[in-house]
C-alpha cells in the first residue's frame, strides 16, 4: 500500500517571473488522481508540523522570526521566497507530509510526500527555497518517539543536501549520503557522511554505478530502522539547472535501484520529491510520478 501525502492546496502565490516551479505539485497530485498506479494507494492532506518537532532541529529564534514575519533582509534573500503567512503554512504542511510518510513507512506501508526535500535549510536559517528541513525534522521526531534508532538519508537531488549534512554532523544515529553535481549549488559544500560529487554531463551509466557503490558503502553504518529517499527530478538531462545528463529511463532505474536495495534488506523507506526545474512543469511532474510508479512496482515485486 502506498500512502501519499500532498499539500498543493496550500500553494503560495509568488511574484511574476519567480523561477521556482510550484505548479508541479498540483500536476503531480492530479496525475495520481487521474491515472492508475500498479498497487493501491491513499491520498491525504497531512497535518502541519508542530513547534516541538521543529525545535528538535531548528533554532527557536529562527522559528520565532519565521512565524512572526520578522526575518531580516539577508535571511529573506538567502531563503529565496518573500515571506507571507501562506509561506509558513505551506512549509509546515510540507514538513508534516514527510513526518506522516515516515510514520507510514514504519507502520508497514510505504509513505511518500508529494512535496518535501527541503534539504538546504540549516538549523538557524533557510536557504535555497527551503524554510524548514523536512527530513531532519521527521528523522528527529521518529527517534524521539522511540520507533527508530538508526536512520539513513539517501539524497539523490542534484544539489548537495548541505543543510541536512550540517544538522546531522557527528550524529551517529542519522547517516547522510548525498550524490550530487560537483560544481552545482551550493557553492560551499558541507560534509555528509558520504558525498558523491559528479562532474557536469554525467550520464546514466556512470551515475548508476556511483549510486550502487554508495549504497553498498552505506551498509557499513547499518543496520537501519528507516531510510529517507530524496528523489530529485533535477539530475534529468532536460533540467535547466541540473547540469547532469540522466535520461528518463535512467531516472527510473535510479528509483528502482534504491527501492530494491531497501526492499532486499526489509528496510522501511519514506520518499520525498525534491527538486526539478525543467522548463515544462508537466515534465517535472511526470518524472516525480515515475518515482511513485517505481515505488509501487517494488512493493508489487515487479
């Protein structure tokens, strides 16, 4: 059973010309409603994340500033979004979706947030269109609840998960793996437990071989009780900002490889969508939908 969580009804209006793709979330949810996944699924609006969950990861002063709308100009500029009450609500729902997906996967289903992947948010600030770090909040929440003791984060967004790496530096309960473009954003990289930095133009074969080696290396830190999979669509060859060259078929194999790797170890896995910046947002949504299909096929044993 796939348990899918969406928050596109809380989409915030952005100024004309803003480059962040927002329609992809609605298009992805509509695809789920209109098409047939290989196995049964539910589609639910998550509850917003609570303050206590956020404070396990984020600095209280930063949270106060976000909620009150008193972020200074420098912080707003680094965040990349203009502040609004809708931004706060949307961000809380997106984190709530990842937390719900984690709980779902630990309870025997496969939980997927149709948004999420805000891995550039640090403890004391947001960056790169990321207000709160959803995977970090969810990981700390399930640890605090005692339903998991060791967690692996597999980040396949084309941009390094710098905020996540910083938050969990030195935390042996949560291990971070990031496979990303070496010269892409962020310019200053943090140190994950395992970083796989790929050259511009890397295609399917080299990428998939590097991912397989990284997943095998991650076994040395296990065993795990839960994995998070950040399945970015931005390594796609048609992405405006990705710089890598994975085909649609290559991305499907990537997703299938991660799900089969987890399934072979009976490892619950919760998925978030991450980035995607193709010029046509319908293309981004279709790549995210492909991730859902691969999750369903893995559950069906195909």
